[in-house]
């Protein structure tokens, strides 16, 4: 299994979402880095976030953020 740059960009965007509350989201501004904007669109297309410019995590997104958190903790140790 290998991660490509597009996947890494998506992981990094997911990691920006607050994990303390399901009621908090993020907003990607139009002047943000193009990789970030593209990652948000891909996550939206996959049903992971509810808006192409960030918004909130869907149920799938909430599940995935837990896995991203575990990966981050394990690899940053």
C-alpha cells in the first residue's frame, strides 16, 4: 500500500477539523493553497465533508477522523 500526494493532502485537511465537537467545521477560503482547495473538493465528492469548501464532517468523515488521529499519534511518537 502506498499513499500518493493527493491522499496526503486529504489526510492533512481532515486533520484540520476539530475533534472536540461534531458541531465545529472549517472554511476553506478561495485564496487558500490550491492543494487544499482541491483536497476539499475531493473529500466532498467522496461524501466525507458536507461542502466543497470545508463545512462539517459527515458520518463517514467522523469515522475517518478517528483513524487519521490514530495514525498521527502512532507515527508522531
